């Protein structure tokens, strides 16, 4: 006696592996995760890591370029652009500027 999935009914009572395993993907299409599954996995991975996602020098150039839009004769010490690097995800995610410390903007 065989069930709909191709397993023998007697095997399901004993908890053993079925004698006839169904093919995982008969069409041969690659496995696809549901929408958002890979994104959530990447979010967890990046939240666990401590590495910087943007390199220091390109980030410093970007900060200087944005600062030039506000005031043309600004001068920087070597440390402030690097200090704001951990805040860069907050800046790029659209967090309102009034919630961030004004010294870093």
C-alpha cells in the first residue's frame, strides 16, 4: 500500500526512512528561497560582524564632499570623519538628521 507521496504506509509507523525517496526537484530548477529570506540572513550576518562596510578613505572623501555643499572653507582634523563611520548606516537609512549629534554632521 503506497500513500500519495510515494512512501510505504508501513514505513511511516516505524519512523524509519522511506524506501522510495521522492526526487527533490524533478524539473531541475535551482532551489529558490522565499522572498526576504536571504535578505534577513544578510542582515543578521552584518549585525553580528564588526567589520566596516565602507573603507575609511572613500568614506572620508564622501564626508568632505558632502560638507563642501554646506560650507566651502571647512577644514578637518584627521579623526572626525573616521569617528562618524559607524554612524554611516544611520545616515544612509534616512534617519532624521535632528536625532543625530550635530557635531558629526
